């Protein structure tokens, strides 16, 4: 993979987007993310944008239970608190909120 990335860099590619999603297991997906992330810090490599795309395919053991697999994949990802609303998002919400109708309905 390093040779291929270096060849792309030498031909003018400055950024590569790499997507996971082929292992269908937590450990496999996270190993891919770690490996791809480690490449971006190596000298002579293009910038790497890693996309965690684990739920794009459903493994055979979840056949007919796509929602169960999505729930399983969701549990692999740590929950992060939502950012506090900014002045812009508060204004945007106000700007698109419907006005109350006369008579309260």
C-alpha cells in the first residue's frame, strides 16, 4: 500500500480518501482505521482522510436483520456529546421556524 500511495503522490495526488467497511467486524474495522491513520503521519505520504463506513454491507449472520447490524456497529463507536449550539445555529433555527398562526392553531 505504501508503494501505491507514494506512486500516487509522485504523480500529483495530494489527498487520498480511504474508506473502511470490508471486515464486517469491530476489530477488523478498527484495525483498518488505525493502519490508515498511521500512514498519514509517515513522511512521503499524501494526506489521508479516513472514512469509517462499517455498516455499508451486512454480514451473512445478520441476513434479514439490517437494523440489528446497524445497532451493533453503532455500539462500536464511542458516544460524544453534541456541541453546544452556536449563535449561528440558534439564529438559523429562529429564521426557519414557522410563525405561529393567528388564533394559536
